[in-house]
C-alpha cells in the first residue's frame, strides 16, 4: 500500500497545500491531522466578524466533511500530534501512529503571552483560531447583546496596537463596544507603518471612539469587587482601567515544539530551503511556522498561497522553488483603509510622503523599496507595486 502524504495542521497552509496537490495528483493518499475540527474558515475574518454580524458558526466556509469528500482526503480531527520519528517516518498521535512518504508541517504560530499579575490574569484572551474566537464571541455576547449603549456598553482593553490589535479595535468600536488599546510604542502598527501614517490611523480610530494608551503596558488584571463587577486593569503608567474583557494581541510566535523535538533546524521558524524542504529528508514546512530561504518569515495570506502551490508541485515530483512576488498587505481598518508593502527587513532608508495618502520607502540611492497607501489611494496598489525594485 502506498504510504500517504501527511499534513499536520488544518489552517490555510495545510488545506491549501492539500487542495493544490489534488489539482496535480488525484490518487496519492493524503492524511490531514489536526487538533481542531478541520472545518475550513478564513482566519483573517476573525478580526472583522463583529461588524459583519457573523458568529463563529457563520465563519466556517466549508465543513470538514465536505472538504474531505471534495478533495479525497482522509481527516484525523481532534487529534494531538505527540512526536515525529523522522528516521522511521512515523507520526505518533493521540489517535495512533501513522506512517508517511512525505510529511508537511503547517503548524502555524501561537500567541505570544507575557507575564501578567493579578487574580484575573487567566481571563485574558487571545484570538488565533476559530475556537478562540468562539470563546471571545461568547464572552462579549453573554446575555444575548453585543456591544450596548450608555452604561451597559461592554468594555474591552486590547493589549497591542499592531495590525491585529488595530483591526480588532476598529471592528469592536464599530460594533458598539467601548475600546481602549494599550501599547508601549508611540503610535499604532509602528513596526510596519511610517510614523505619520500611524498617527493618521490613531486619529481616525480615535474619532470613532477608540481610546489609546501609548507608552505603557498591562501589568495586572484583577476581578473588581462590588456591584459593578468586571475587571480592573492596572497599567504600567499608573492608570487603572475598568473592563469586561482583556484581549491580548501583542503578536505571534512560530509553533516550533514538534519541529524542535524532531531535531529539525529551527531559528525564528523551521528553516526551509527554496523547495520548502526542512533539514530532514521527506519533511517539508510552510506557513507561519517557517523561516524561508530568504531568511524571512511571511505571516500573511498571499505568501502561504504561493508556498502551497509550489510545494504541491514539488510533492508530485516536479521540484518547484517558491518565489514570492511583491505582496502588499491590506489592513482591515475601515476608519482608515491601508495597504502596505514594507521594505525587506534590514533595508536602510526612510519613509517619505509622496502625495496625500501615499508614502514611499526610499533607500540611500532614492530607490523605492516599499510603499504605504491610505484611504482612496489604496486602489493604486498595482500601480505603486510597479515602482518597487
């Protein structure tokens, strides 16, 4: 019997690899193993679901059973992978042991957790999966009402003013919640946006009602006593905020537990070459858990799609190096729509305004290495992409 290709992880990377492989090979067995339900959903939709009035069930675009039938793939859902024996090519799981011909790691990333004091520190949530969102949604809609008005408005403190934190802030404020964002930086999405554009985003969200606490961090979360209930959030700057929920959105870190235990080469992610091969034969990796051959991590949708297509061809015996074109990132902040094509890490240069709504990153030779667009100018992403060298 032909040994299957095993894919660990049923997120965008895992499912896209399976679908792209099936376009090229209809018969080789494929087994997808995941700790969740295997239902397919678009992870970016988690941060704008409230404004669209979509509950967790409505975010599922294709149920697992339909995906399995359509793609002729065997699923091993709700299964924990305990270890990988790369010598014998066996995956040890809570549901038994499975042999593979080739193994694909699509294990993704996990939320970064920072130490927080207080007797309610364990109530702080992160949203990195549909299951996480179900808990988050349930907490905010308890009693049957999302948001609210006046004194009944539910209060959310968001830790982190990065891309995801700002998307959630926009989504929640427009859905009737009281939102405060806490971040040690001095402006939102500081790692990605030029300072002036970050300040425009700050002001746009502030005009919608978002409160900012820059230059500070959350130190402790305690239960409030008395009739008011809820949470008391202590900041490093000495302020205390009342909240009904604290959401941590301070970033993600590649999930390397399985890879490191299997002695795969790992740095910021699982190290792969241009063919997405790891340091061990017959083991490949892609997605948020990977450090690509260019030394970069690529934690966005389009890089995953490109990597999955190339890997599918390689798995069918057609070695295909992954090539990443310029892939601007759209940030879902309707208060100020943004599209950013950041320069490669380590590129020397500076952001300069070009015209209203357009910023260009120029290196020392004035060569354009990136761009950032806001508002109506986001429609010019294709035009601007042609200027980047």
